[in-house]
C-alpha cells in the first residue's frame, strides 16, 4: 500500500511538473470540444429529437462525453512501450509491487491531477458556452465519479495490454493508433451510440469503449439508463482486462 500511494503521488506531481503542457492540453481539448459543440448546435437546429433523443440532450451528452474522455485518457501504452524499447523496463521489475499495479497507481494519480486542471475547467467552459446542465443530486455526482474511475480502469487495462504487446511487436505505434481510433469511434465521444444502426448498436453497447465516455456522460446528465447494468458492465470489463493484462504480462 505504501508503494502504491507513492506511485499515485508520482503520477499526480508529474502532471504539475510541466505547467506549460497543462495549458496547451487544456486549450487543445477546449477547442476540440467547442468545435464539436458548435457542430452539434448546427446539426440539431430546428429539430426536436435526434435518434429518439431530445436534441438539446444529445448535444449535452456529446459534450459531457468529452469531459469524461479528458479524465480517462491515458498514455500508459506509450510509456510502457517506450520502456521496453529503451530497456528501462528492467528497473520496473525491481519495484516492490507488480508492474501492472505500479503503472495503474501512477496513472490514477495522473487522472486525479487531470481532473483538477483539465476536466473541471473544461466542464465550466462548456457550461458557459453551451449550457451543459449539472446534476441535481449529490448521489449523481458520486455515481459519476465511480463511473469515471471504472472507465479509467477499463481504459488502463486496454492500454496496458497494448503496452505489453511491445515485447512481441517491438513498435506499438500501429496498435496505439488503432486503439485511439476504436476509443474515439465506439466510446460515444465522437459519435453518439444512438446513431449506430439497429444491427451494430447492440454490439457497440457491449464493448468496453462505452465505459470510457458514454456511460459516465449519461450518468452525469441523469439520462434514463439501466444504472446498475451500466456500472456492472464497466466493472466487468475493468476486471476482465486486468486479468488479461496479468496473464499477458506473466506470459
């Protein structure tokens, strides 16, 4: 536990060590979110519903998904892949905890710092620009945070698998781009899941990517969803990917 808390602290303080990068990343994600919000403002203009969802709710849902992505996004796959290539992974094997647990704890610290310097400012900006509503109850805030943590664990599990793949493929640039594309398309941040056709949508709803943006955003906006089922799916994918990561690393 002491080692894990130290790893969390390292991840948290690492973010604040590069203040210029904080500003650049915040400006970048605010611009992308604002462009997306403007696009959806035009897309829903004059319409009452989009794919059975109230037009204003659809726009808010897409914007809230971007806030969720800002929290769960991770570069762990790139970090681990680079350490494989440079041989620094040997130092990680000397730590008093498993490499999988260490990188998770470190990235959790990073996510906590990102919540303060990126996710919250982004949410405030979207409230002012597009009127994204806030939850009405404290329980919704707590459930949103729980969903974000599960979404982060899911994304970390997938990223760890990609990072470990470096031991076989040596260069994970292609896998990294593939992962980023899949997350963008199937998480709900770029394309609302309601817009997928009746054949593809049931499959997309069962994939792990939904946990990273669509589920936290839906809970935050208090949309009518199967809350227990959504959280259970998130927890299931987080656990399954953690087990797969442990098996892959052991192999």
